[in-house]
């Protein structure tokens, strides 16, 4: 339970802490902290109906209201939302009478992108990225960009296998200044553009996600950041099949997500055709070897029998 002798912190609830909503009177039991950010903290909690949810609570009412509005916007995106579904909005009153806004959302289970790719193979980039690009296109069409798109903010779900983002704190209205970003994924940091929200900002970050996978320890900026970034891309062997696509994204040469998605699909078809040709060639060689072996065996049999 919370210590009454110290100020309450929404960032440090212990497992087993019980929260009850002021308005809807639902009870939530904290299991563990999932993460802490600039706006608040997210916890895995069990609702009183035994449903697991992600609960985000904050002492910044304006910021958390903004996130709630974004989640409502995502719910209007055509098809399945790439982000978590919003469940309930409420306030929690602590023992001192302080009021903290919170909301609950879908608890998205899965594994990190880098873990998934290391297990399944880098060819899955050609499956997961086009799918996310399609969902980003829907978000862009309703006037927003994801903003703080990074490998830590996405997760690969199973059944079906799908890439989803789990933090909407960086979502920004197109035309506004990006309000939340991480330097490594930010085109302004690499001098590849400004921080005004547009679709190309998300596409740059998507390419940086791929580079983050290729370089687990990341890398820092140099005196010529843009040139250095392109060099690192060329040296990233896991990304070779899609190098031209990521190159265009880093240089801001895509106007929208759909263009990048089409390039991915085209490249994936080329790789599939090439792979099939190689496999067919291998099968042909295998059959040729079998025929040669049989022929040699027949010749040796006749030589042994008649001579």
C-alpha cells in the first residue's frame, strides 16, 4: 500500500495496489509497471471483471486528455487500429484528496520487433513494415502522424502476426511541431529535415527503426550527420534487400506511406521470384546429380556383369 508519510507518486505504485475510479467505481489491481514516460506511467492491471488492461495514470491532466483524444481518433481509422483500443476514462483520488486522471486501454501482448526478427529472420521486414505503412496511411489521412515512432514503441503480436504501436504520446496534428521525439529516430537530429509534422517524418523514423535493428548498440551523430547516416545504411548487411527503400525514406523522397508501401511490395515480389528461381535451380541440380549417379551405377553394373 502507499506510504501516507510521503507524497503520493503515480509513477511508483507497488504490485497489489488497488485503484478505484471516482466516476465509474471500477476497481483495478496493479500487477506491474510497464513503463514510465514524460506524461505518466503505464501499469498492467486486472479489472474487477478479471480482464487484463494497460492503465495509464498521470499528474498532467492536459497531456493525458490529449492522448485520450488521439486514441479516440485512432478508433475512427478504417480497418483495425494500429494502436491500442481505448476502454475507460476516469479519475483516481488518493488518500490526500489529490485527483489524478487515468485511462485504461487494451493490453497488447507480443514481443519486441528486434526479438521477433532475430527469431524469424530479416525477411519479415518485408511483411511487417508494409502492414504498418498501410495503417500509418490511415492515420495520416485523418490528419495525424505517429511522431515518436521507435522500436521501443512497437510490438509484434501473434495470431495474427502484426506490428502495432503501444504508445500514442507522440501523435501530432499534421502541420504542428512534433511534440515528443527520440533523437536517434528524429530527422531533425540527423539534419535530414525539420520537426514539422508530416507523413515523411514517420517514414524517416520507420527507416531508423530498421537501422536500430541492424545496429543494436545504435550509433552517434558526426559532423556530417546525413552523409554518415547513409553510410551506415549501406554498411548494414541485414538491410541490403531493402536498401533503396530505406535510402529514399531517410532523404524524404516519399510523399506518403502508400508510395513506400508499394516499393516494399514490389521489392518483396522480386525477392520471392529470385528465391523461387534459386530453389528451382537447386532442385534441377539435385535431379541431375541423381540421374548421373544412377547412370554411373548402371554402367558399373553392366561392366561387372559382362566383363
